[in-house]
C-alpha cells in the first residue's frame, strides 16, 4: 500500500499543497472551512507527516552522532546509558559509530548534517575531531586533551588525577611501598600515569610502570613482566578494569595469591569489576553521570553555539572490594577502611 503524501491529501481536500502545509503548521491564516476539509482528508487517508522531511525543511536532521573509541570497553557503554535518555527526551535521535572500525566516522556524521556530535573516548585522529568541530557542535565525553581547550571543544570527563590519588592513597594506607602501574597511552593514559607517579612518590612508595594496550591481554603481559621481576611490586594499579583483570590472570598463572601476596586495583568500576568472581577494587569514574552531563552540554551548545568552550570534571569515588589488602607481613592502616562489597 502506497503511503499517503501531502500531495494526495491536497488532492482529496481539493486545495493546494501549500495550504495543507499551513493547516499542519496550525496557521491562523486558513479559513475554518478549508481547515476542516484538510483535516478530514488527513483522517481519511491516514496521513502522517514525514519527520525527516520536516526536519530537513527546518534545516535540522534532529540526529546526534555518537562516536565511541571501542565498543568492547564496557565503560563507554556505561557512558551511553547516561547520554541517550537525555537526547531522547529532547527529541533527538542518537546514531552510533565505532571509531575502531570506522575511523572517518566524525567526518561521515558531519557530511550527513547531524545536529551535533559526541565523541566518547580518545580517538586516534584528534585532528579530524578538530576539523569537524569547526562545522558541527561537538562535545568530548570521558576523555581529556593534551591541553584543556586546544580548539574550543566542550569536554566532560571524570577527574582522573583525583581518582588515581584515591587509589594510591588507599594502597599506601594499607602499607604498600612498592607500587606498580599498568599504564595506557594517549592523553588519558598520560594523565593517569603522571598522577600515579606523583601520588606514589608523595606517599613514599617506589614506582614501577609497564605501558601497553589497556586490554585484558595487555594487562596480562604487563602483569607477567611486573611479577617476574627480581623485585616485584606488592600492589598494582591498572589504568582500567580490563587490564586489571589481565593482571589478576597473570598472578593466577604464576601462583601469586591475590590479595595475600599482591593487591590489584582497577579504574572505571565497570561491570567487570562488579562481577562476584572478580570483586575488583576500582575507581568509580561516574560513567553514567559523564554521559548525562555531556548530553546536557551538547543541548546547551545547540542553543548557544557561540558560548565559550567548557571543561567539566566529575568527582570519582573509590570502591574497595576483595582484591586489595595489607601486604604480607604488614598490618593494615587505620585509614584503609573495610572492603565495600555492596556492589
């Protein structure tokens, strides 16, 4: 069955297409008689306005491009949970792409004339983001830049420096003095590593670092490298939960008891950390709140495109679970706190 069009409505009512448009816009310029004829034709034909055509006529698509660095990272999915409801409530349609498989996604969305763009995570090609941001209102969510505002883009992210300090202070408070960090690359990885080194040295701890992919396999390789040293660490803070799970696997391979001989903490407090079989101490980086605030910031940007770029940092919290404890032979500190196994 052919879908009725504005032309068929006009033919049934015996009026012009422009008059049908005026009726659908509830214009006061139409006489009651003609309005009644058009509405009767709409009802008889079951006509429904095409929202895409209407949006294009208004110069808008009402679509928002969402570009994720990697769909396999559960933290990014948590960001989406906070972001999507805000966009839907505003009548906007989120359209998703993964930069890992579609590296040109920001340009593709710009060519499709999306109303706005949210980049979730650190994309390999920030120059492309800069180029597209000059054309489309853009917000970066859950990432940081080498500088706070190098090209006038709004940024909403967790306060990584504060989160790393919480984790390091917890480990030092337990009595650990030989700390290792499984570090990532890029702006977020660099920031977390710098914060780790500063907080560990402030706490009087020795610093060890292994850098690699922030995946379970990357964490496994880093964990084996750290634990087979002649002076292995007694505690490891990984830059995300996936790599922390890899460190746990390396410890199991080598017969290193967690948390008896090794404490392990992750970052982002994703669903991986909350699994009962893992029960990983992790920094809750408020993924859902980051997503919600990023969506709100984009809505504000759509209303006022010329407003100054803004950097919003969301406060993290440490969730202590079963993978951290005082080092072997050392007593717990009074400020270490009991494990939080509620999640």
